[in-house]
């Protein structure tokens, strides 16, 4: 059943182009606004760029963008940099999460089982522990992970260099926003989706909003469907939700 529905819900060429270009166009808009000194708009665009990068990275993890394996690897590498992340490192823990959701050996989902105060305090440190977990448990992807880590460090050094040489805050502001978004991933990508059942009013409202546009809201409103049909692109989850055969699937919610 899963494969038949997934085959129906693949991106068209236009949708594929939108999904591939969205975070980079938003990032370009951030660069423009920051260079013009429009910092309020620029900071908002930086945050939106990170969210768009997260969705693209997530779909690349599941290889649902209609690309070759190498194409998905490239997208995973690049989109991870928008969030100061190793895309292939997150691939290891995320696929583990799908296989062992909310069990003791699910490192990504662990935050969903903690008290919220612990998520706030330990969440950012937990992300570092997952990086080491990925390096240890996926030696075949270790080269990718090391390269992505070095690329992230290089970009951070470039941002510092641009400030020291040219007095430009463009890189530093973006990476500050990206660091904040990255540090709060355990909250908005793990704790909340696995604490709210599909019938929760906030989730239902998200589903109504997602019908209009945004894949970020789709990933929240239809998280249970994503677990049932992980090959469905995030942007098409609202369409999946309309199919009768996609109803009544078990939601992984910690109580």
C-alpha cells in the first residue's frame, strides 16, 4: 500500500524546481537585504531560509526529490550547510528514528520523551552527541560527514573574515540565526511533533494552513503520515492526507 500511494505522489518538474530552488532563492534574498542594510527583513529571511533548507535536507534524506542517488547526496550536503549541519550525519540518525521511533535506541527521538525543561537545557548538547553517534555507527558515510563538518567550519571562518576585513555583518548574522534555529531543532522537529496527536487543535489548524502552501507547516501537521509514507515529499503531504487510503495511521506520540 505504501509504495502505491508514494508512486502517485511524486513531484512534477515544476514542483521539483520549486523544492530545489526555494531555500537558495530565500538565501539570495537574505544576502540582498543584508547588504542593503534592511536588517529586520534580513533576519526574518535568514530564519525562513533555514526552515526551507531543513525541509530540503529532510526530503533529500528520504530521497524523495526525484533525483539520482548522487543528486540527493549533493543536495543533502549543501542544504545541511544552511543549518550548520552535516546532512549525512542527520541522515543516519533520522533513518534510525524511522526504524526505531521513540524507542530507547532512537537517538533523534529521545528529546520527545524528555520533560520540556530538559529539552531546553540539553537539546543543543544532544545534537552534538548525535553527530558523534553518526560518525561511530555509519563508517561508510564518515567521509561525507567529515567533509560537511570541515565545510561548515570553513564557512564560519569566512563569515568572521568578512567582518574583520570588510566590516560586513552579513555572514555573522546569518550564522547566528542558523545556530539558533539549529539549537532549537530538538524542540520544533522532535519534541512538538511527537507530543501532539493528529487530532490536537494546533495540528488540525496546521493542516488547514498547509493546504494553502508551506511545507514547513505540512511537516508538522502531517508528521504521522510522514512516518507512514516517508518517500512522499513534504510539500505533497497535504495531497496525501486527502487520499482515503492514507487515513487512520498510527501516530508516534509520546504520552
